[in-house]
């Protein structure tokens, strides 16, 4: 279970969870090809990762909701390195913590385009190659992937539930390929700019600080997410498929639920 020497493509990898997993892959000796919509951010990130080594990083600007750009990302990785061993559809955005009726329709379309269409296009781009050569395909799932209620993040959660479905479907479609894995990854709540820059509805002003309680109760350290993500991506292709890996373990969940209940009962955490 190592990414050492493997060519790993990671979308949306210039910050947050994607950046942490890219860094862990490079630290383990992986050859990372990353992308972001921001070309300057890609340049800065690859420079920093290369300076840290011992693996290497390169990348390009790419909007994963555009098929031609996803194709170009795949082709660039193949031209630079001659192969792709791992493809991680990680890119995603959130609209914030607010009721659906407050979210502009153009932003709703954008979250579906990046979080869902971007994943499906990534799968479409790499699966023909992986069917021939073998490989490891990972999709970023997240809060709501089981179809559970996620009040005030309905659009985001619906894309995560939608991602879990094709992950399992594509694993089943490709069970005839011995050295191919199609899996999902759920990092849990992680203290990144995803939460620090969270847009919160004025209607939820009274509970806007509850995120810090949830992060304390259920949060997973960014370094742990990076390390575990790199370990999972380093699995031998075909060893598992159709699996959703979650870092929100039963023990962590039970502990978090107990904390939240206590804070609610003692009045530290307010209710919407």
C-alpha cells in the first residue's frame, strides 16, 4: 500500500484536503499531477511540493466541468509520464450553510457541474485507459453520501449522494477487469478553509458558531486525512472495488454524538 513511484492525478488539489493528499503522496515518493481552475495556484502548489520532495509534482489549470479540459489533463499526464496509475476525482465546492431557497440558481448549477459532472467526466476520461492498463480510481464522497438528511447543505449533500451511486455502479460494471479499483473516500469533517470561509444565512445567525462544536466533536486532522488518503490510493488495484472508505469511524462518531448531546443539554450549543 504505497504510492511510491506511481503517477497520481488529483483534481482540485491546490488547497484543503486535495492539497494534503497530494503532499502526502509526494512525501511518499509519488509522482503527482494536480489541477485547479486557478493556474497561478497550480504553479505555487507544484513548486512547494517539489521543494519538499522526495516525489515530484506538476499540473495545469483545469475546470473539471469542461470535458475538453479533463481530456487535456489526462493527456498531459500520459505525455509527461507515459502512464497513469491513480486518478482521484477530488475537486468540489460548497455554497455555504443556508436554506436552498436562498441559493442563486446559477450557483446551484455550478455546484452540480463541479461536484457531480466533474466527477463523472473524470471517470469517463480515465476508465477506458484503466480497463486496458489497470489502475485505481477514487471519487471524493462526503457528508450526505448515504442519503441522510443534511439541513442547510442540501445542494452540496445531494451531489455527494449522487457521487456514491456511480462509484458503486462503475465498480460493478468493471468487475471483469482484474486490476481495476473504483472506490470512494469520505474524509469526515476537516478544519480547512471549507469551513473557515463558510457562508452562513442571516436566518441561521443564532447557530453560526455551531460549526466549531461539530468540528471539535467529529473533526479529523488534516494531516491524518492526507496520510490515510495516500495510503488508500497506494492500494494494489483490484484489491477492493465498490467500497466507500470513511475516516468517520464508529468510535469517532459515537464520541462526537455524545459531545454534541452534552453541549446541547448544557446550553453551550444553540439550536436552529
